[in-house]
């Protein structure tokens, strides 16, 4: 699982990536993050991030009933969300390869 | 009051518009229901979650992290501790603030925020640890610091003289700095006739009058209305962007998304 401060920077990116795959609601997204081994995201971190995506027009919500229990707010990624995702994915790739280079033992790097 | 009612009330108190606050409250209730939790269990105390949410919503998703060209170290605390009689107020506090950075000192009432700031300013001696600071320091206390029977201009002259600034220049600098906080001092008005918020503006101007490199501010916005509060933070960010270092004591958590360091004195123990 990712240490907390790391998650803070990458949660939006992870959420957008999951929403690109399919629309989902808060609890479903939390389970997918946990299943991917990324993080156990507390509600107090997850829901503000989702509301922020909504308010900035990167995801649109719609209410849907559930078979059991209360109705759910499903989020769908918008074109603006897709372009932020593309941009941040590229940043992430650069960042990750930079860190990999630094982490590689000196012998292997040569 | 129930959790949603207290949450709504706090959102409104923090300046969120009624309709938006109600929508956020409904959303929050639905989110808790979705997780089959009560809101307190999922989000914690309503007033704290309200502040957290407001701060989170204010942060843009796509904003890249701000990489400042950090300037020289202007304040450095190492292992600083303070006791009051036999009680440890705080100990082992480390803090480094460089030019171009803003640090916030937070924590519950009574955890020693103001004392720590006075130690930063050199007005109180720590019982342990080391403090190094730049020579030019501006300190704005939470209250006091002004003389009731003097006018704003007389304050400018007096504080200017202490910093070796000639009276005319001190007065014009004071007027200029006051204008940035949307305040035009009345020539004959004494400090005791000013409202609490305006007296704090006078305090801020006096703290900045001699163009210090390090500004130490102790909850300087008491009595400010929303507009002045926004002006105040704009001012803090312009000091920062001009390469100065700023330390702000605050209890408003939604200030924290725009600062470089957060020192939580409540967490020390």
C-alpha cells in the first residue's frame, strides 16, 4: 500500500484512470483502489477528491438506484477529465522513470 | 444539533453559499449511506470535516506542485522546547523556513502557538534548543502592540524611527501598506477609536514597515471580514513571492492548502 503523502498527489490520477475504464460510485472506487494494492482510502480522503473532480468538470455524476440500500452517485469521466488524465499520466511516467533511475543500484544502472 | 446540521452550519460559517452548502451536506449524507456508516464514523467531527472539505475543494486538480526557488534559510529552530513551571508546553520543535516560503503553526488553544512565535521573534527564551533567525524580523502580535492615544501616522513615525526611517518616508510607506489592506487611515483618529479589525491592519502595517525579511504573524486576521481576510492572504502570498519568509499562527485549517510547511503543535505530544 502506498504511504499516505504519496497517495495525496496521485489519488486524482488514479480516480480518473478508473473512471476512464467505467463509471463507478465512491465505495466501488475505494474497493478497486484497495484491490489494486494502491491504498485503503478513507472516506474523508476519497469523497472530497470526487467532489472536486465533479466541481471542476472532470467527472459528471448521476444518481442510480442500487439493488440493496440507498441510491448511489455514479461518476463518469468527461472530455476535460480525459485530457487532464492524459497530461497527468505523461507527468507520472516521467516522474516514475526518474525515480527508477535514482533507485537502481549503481551496478545495474551502468 | 445532528451531524448534518452541524456540518451545514460550519460550511456556511466558512463562507460556503447556502445552496452549495446544502448540496454538499446531502452528498455527504449519501456517501455515508453508501458505505453503510454514520457520517461521524466515516468523516469524523462535522466541523473538522467541513474545513477539510472546503480546503480540498479549493485545491485545483490539475495544478502542478509549486517548486519555489527556495531562498536562504531565514529562520531555523532545532529541538526547541518550552516549559511553564513543571509543565512541558512543547519540546523538540524543529522548523526551517526559507525565503519564498510560508509556514503555518497550528494546534489547539493552549498548546503554545503564540509562545513559539515569540521564541521565533526573540522575545521569549526557549528552555531548550537553538534558534537562528535573520536580522530583519517583523512581528505582529495577536493583540496589543499599538498605543491607544496615538494616531496611525504617529505610529508609523514612531515605528519608523525605531528602524531608522525618517518620519516622512515612514508615513508614506505606512499609508501605502495600509492601502493594500483597503484601509485609509483618518488623520486625526486615534488607535483606540479604530475597530478591532482595523487595529489589526495597523498592527500588520507596523510589522511590515521596515521591510523585514522574516514576518511573524500571530492570528493577524481577528476581526477581519471576509474581503479583508482574502486581501490578507493575497498579501502573504505577495510577501512570499517577493522572497520573504512568513510564519503565520492560525487555527483556520482551510488556510493550509496554500502554505509550504505546517507545524502542528497539537501533534507534538
